[in-house]
């Protein structure tokens, strides 16, 4: 809910700060989206009789397609199409065609098992332990089938076990994946990590350290250590550093209006490990000496260990970048202040006020300055570019101490500060003196937007007419001249009807299943 409020507030601020043409374009786009959604909803029922490939477009042998046609004929289904090695059926009655294939025993073995298991009307009466075990087996089979589709896996075996001790809600879990590589002697590190992530994704609550991968090519077992605590520590420390840096930058740029600041930081390493190239090691040899020593190798190993295992007390050095966006109204305000200051210095009556260092843009300085402020000439492009250059230089000088580090050159420091500007409302738009003038001004500014909106609406109406014509199919005259009308396929029976027929035909079996479910749950 909080994120939705933030998004709505951002859109409201964007709408307020936009000019008249941008607001009209946003309103027309919103209306266009609403009209498009309405047309889609209206034509949803018209496009419901589309054709769809059977079994996700699988290719079948001609003998299998002949068996499919016999099964459809036996079930009085005639709205199918044979396209090459595939079969197309109506999407609205796809279940009826699958049921006909299942009754004729023409489905593939794997798909037939899935349909047989899911079509049992008494499944909801089975015990909870049996349902969990069945779901676990289905999940393991799904993982194995997914792993077999990997190009580097020849065979995969997945085992999973969990148990709870006493009244503890936490369960002990363990998963093992045995992989026989394909066309290679062993799996690479990236391939092992992808397999472990796949297994971890299919079992909620399973930690990464509880998954073991057995590479049958090497005969070794690999596990992925849990790095969540270390990663969260790095993330929290970096977020705190970025927030502190943004607060300092906001305080430095307080007088520039509604400034937008974005901070991005990357950890370089612990601060006590950063040394200058000219430092000399404890053995008396410089760091540039190519001859390795035991102390230097040990120091490198310790540095790597410390850098990969952070603690809350470890000082971390960050390399930061700052992106600043200055509102365009600040440039016009700075131009006004500069022009008034120059006029105040030229006016003897306000010479004393300007020498005090007070704000010359305040109209309370005197009647002379108030009269002058109403006749400020419009800003030129040259003056605007000059003010932008001065502002960028001043902002860069204020932000350099926040991103400067000892090993950086002046060019690297300047490249880490990006300064742009964004448009905001400079002054309120003057209203016209009469409604006719207001309408004329609005048409003069928005005729292009209105023309574009009209063209888009015309295109949508043409597309809608084409879609409706295709969805409606042949006319009544064509249907009278053609063969007999197409018979509509009968829908499948609802699960409640299946259960009612099951109780009527086999009451003893239903009663035994219900009694076992009540006793175990």
C-alpha cells in the first residue's frame, strides 16, 4: 500500500509540474488506454472460438494422428483440423478433446498419468500425509525432468527428505542431486550453481547448505554455503553509507531548489588494507618487487579472507558516484537576482543596500527596485548557458569532498559527479482575458495533439471492425449455402457431478475412503 501511495504521489507531482500540452497528452493517453481496454473486454467473447494446437503443438506420427481422428469421431467431435504433423482443436472445448483421447487410450504415457491423477474426484478425501508425500514425489519428478532438459546433463536423480522432532515447528530437511554429466568429464562451477538454485527454488524453506550435489563424473560432493548473512551485512552497510552521503549532499545544495540526488556506491575493501604504491613492506622490500616472499603471500591470503568475511567493526572504503538534477527554475531565479543586483549597483538610491550583502531580489528594498523588477528583460540563450556553467562548477566544487579518495586523480573525481537539469514550473501561466481568447490559445497549442489522438482512434476503430468481422465468421447467407451447421462440442462434467455419480455407483468405496480420511485427520 505504501508503494502505491508513493507512485500516486509521484504521478501527481509530475502532472502538476507539467505544462498544458503535456497534461493534455497525458489525459488523452489515459483515455486511449481506457477505450482500448473496453474494446478488448467487449471483443473477448467474440474471439473465444479460436483454434489451438493440441498438446502444446507437439509433432505426431501419421499413425497417431489417425488414432486421434478415430477417437474424436467416436466422441462426436468434428471441429478439429489436421495441420501437417499437428492437430488443432477449439480452445473453448480443449478438455473434451483430451478426454476423448484419454478414453481411447491415445495419449502419451506421461500425459496420461498426469490426467489420471488429477481427475480423481476423491482426491480431497485422502489423508494430509499421503497428499504431502504425493506432492513431494511430483515435485521431485518435475525437477528431474527439468534437469534432463539441460544440455550438460545426461541423467539426474533427486532425493529429498524432511522430518520434525517433537513439537518443534522447524523441520530438518536434506536434498541430494546426483548428476551424470553429458559430453564432458565434470560439471563447471556455474553449472553446479544453476542446478543447486533450481533445487532450492522448488523446495520452500530449504537452505542452500542443506543441498548436496554429487558430480558422478568426478565422484565428489559439492555444497553451496549460506552467504545470506554476509550479503545482508554488506547491503546494510552500503545503504547506510549512501543515505549519509545523500543527506550531506542535500545540506550542501540547500539553496538550489528542488534538487534530485541519486547516490550509488560500491565497496572497495577494508580501509586498513589500502596502501600507497610507494609503501615499503616489513621485510624491507618494496611492493613492486617481483620476488615473492612468504610474508607477502600470507598477507595476500589474509587480505582476501578479511575482504570476503566482513564484520560490523570492519571499516569499509566506498567508491561513490553522485548524480544531481537541478530544477530549471533555479537558473531563471539566478538570472533575476544577477540582473537586479547589477541594476541595484547602478542605482545610487540602492547602492547602500547592495553593499550590505542583502538579497536584492526582495521587493521590499525600495520603490525603485520594485519598479525595476517588473521590467526584467527575458533571459537569452547565452546568458542561460553562462549561468548553467557557473552553477555546474559551483555544485561540482561543493560535492568533490564527498567522492574524493586518495588514489583518485582529478579527472576520475570529476567523472564521478554527474550534473543535469530537469524542467519544473518557472512561473504561473498567465490566463487570457476572455474565454474566446483562452479557447483560441488552447487550440493553437494543442492542435497537433488532437490530430494525433484522432488518428489513433480512427486506427483503433478500423482494427476493431476487422477483428469483429473475423470473429463473427461467415454470414447467415453463406451458412445456408454451405454444409449443415457445425455441431457444438459438449463441455466436460463438473467435479461435483463426477462425485455424485461416484457416490451413486460405488457407495462402499466412497464410505471407506471417507472413514480413513476422518480417522487420519
